């Protein structure tokens, strides 16, 4: 997700990589880990929040664990929100999935993802929030999120220049 939404190698959504590295809150992510800069950027930009280790009380990222469908959609939802993209105001009671209930920590993100065309679920009224996501599903959700964000960015612009201005350095840096 970080690589998909990244707008430059050293600056991500106004996040200084060096500064975000010093603010790494996760006890299970070390500066020598290959994923360290991506986790630092994602945390600093507000895409991830981690969880508390019940044994130690420390904040952890769990980099070796699989990611669930609900976690993936929650991260994509946070990424779009961090970029200032508006989303449909949804109510968990509007969830089309019988396995996503009001009170579930992921209910709003999943319902929002459905309402915005990011996910269609797994069929027969199910989202399967606790199942691990496969790379293909993740790629589809990321692409749909980026397309929806671009669509919302394009709305209300008066010209091609106004539309592309936020990306000008990346699009036209030959």
C-alpha cells in the first residue's frame, strides 16, 4: 500500500522518512529489517496503528503474520482518508454482509469499501473478514482504491493542469 500511494522516495504525504524512522513505535520492527522504512512511513502517515502485545503491553506490528481481509481494507480506507479523499458516509447497519456486524472494529471500513466499489465480498452475502487475503485480492483492492481516489480528485477540477498539479513532479519528471 505504501508503494502504491507513495509520491516520492524521501517524502510521503509530508512525512520525513528520517524523522518517521526515529518515531518507530513498534517493538518488533528493527531498523535493519527490509520493511522498516515502509512500516515507518505507513505509521507516520496514519495508515496503520499496530496492536498491543498482551504479554508485554508493548505496541507491535506483527510483520511476520498474515493479514486478514478486514485489516487490508481498513488500511486502504485509512490511506484514502489520509490523502483527504472523501468517502460515502456509511452506517454499519447498511452492511450488505451477514458476517460484518455493528460493533465490529472493521465494520465501517468494510461497508465503506463495499459502497465505494473496493470490495464485493466473497459471495453469498459474505465478506470473510478474518480470512487471510491473497495477493491477487490485495492487488485488486489497491487498484480499485487508487482508481476511486483519482476519480474523486478529478471531480471538481476545471482543467487538466489543475487535475494533474498534485502529481506534476512524478508525472512529468523525465
